[in-house]
């Protein structure tokens, strides 16, 4: 990978929490960071704060609601139109929802934001990532994926919905996607890895799991490591915890499930 200074790095969900801390750390290293948020107003506030705090003027705001596949497409187009290549994509944004909610596209919200949005965004930015190779795709999963399964007959959880089930399933989807993506990108110079950031005291944790957790500084460590460290140059198709390779669940290594989820996701987001 090239030196961090001057590299173009997109961090989704970077107006608060782990994403904001990740953006801050990368900006301090001299990267051109694309700060993403749902709201332009909140995004501008975060952008100004990050610029003042890091002294890095090479920060750009990109806006899009990841629950909308049309807005994901607009977000990708904004990145493509403003940058010739993308060195690092960090799929960090995530949600939990106590009640089952459907997006404007008719998809269960947690699955849409946590899996379908990064699936679509990554695929739409692959040319930019290949152009910048060696480049890196990093997806924030969670240890919560451990007991999950994907029900391919009910991807939108119309039956048996619970917040924990929806979240765990979306985090398993992150891993199935990452492993399939890594296989498809072999030989391109683009790597794909996933991580568990730790149990971190973010709004997501407070909303879904009652609060507590470690600092956002510790939560950003593995994302920053995977984005910048020469130690993981060429490493792909792996799951990391605490900056070390870890073993994900047996279900995440089911190659048939990886392929089926890819094909289902292509149909759902209109790439098939």
C-alpha cells in the first residue's frame, strides 16, 4: 500500500462514534478522508470539527442515507466524480432497530443498512479501488455474528423478528460478503477483510444493548490498523479482533451461503 499521507479513504458513518474516531486518526496521519453522514448539517459540523482538531484540510463530506439504495448509488457517484481512485473503503456505518422497520425499498432496515448498503457501495466503487491498487476494503462486523444464520427464504425477517436476531444476522452477512468478495478479488491487488471493533460505548450500543462498553478510541484501533499497517499488505479474506486474525463462526465459512447471499444481494440492490 502507498504511504497514508495523500491516500483517499472513505469511512461510512463517520459523523460520530467509531467512524468519527477512525476518520480523525486517519486525518491525523495525513490521509484525504471522505467523511460520510446521513445529514448534510451534521456532516458539516463533524467535518469542521475534524479539520480543526487535526489540522488536515484535505477532508471532504459525502452525504447519503444508507437505508436508501438510490442514495447509496448517489454516494458512489459523488466519490467517482470527485476522485480518480480510492485507496481504502471502510464500511463502518451500522444500525440497530428495536421494532421491525422497512426501508423505502421494502427491505428490513438493519439488513439494508448493515449489509445491502455496503454490498452495493463496495461493488459500485470497485473500479476506483482497482485503479488505486494495492487498496483495501474493510468491513466492520461484530462478535455478535456468532450464533446467527441467514434465512434465505425470509431475508427481510417478516417472521420471528427481534432486534438481536436482526443485528446478529446482518453482522454474519458482513462476513459472508467479505469472504466471497476476497475470493472474487484475488489477483487484483484489492484486499477485503472484516473486524470486530470490541464492545464500544456508542449510540448503537446504548440503543440496542443498554450502554456501557469501551472507548471509541479503542473501537477505532483495528479499523485504522487494517487501513494503514504494512503488516497486513496483501492479507485478504480474514476476520480481525484487537488487530489480530481471529476465527469467525462456522456459519460464516459456508461457501454455498456466501455465494447464495451474494446472488440474493445482487438481485435486491439491482446489480443482477
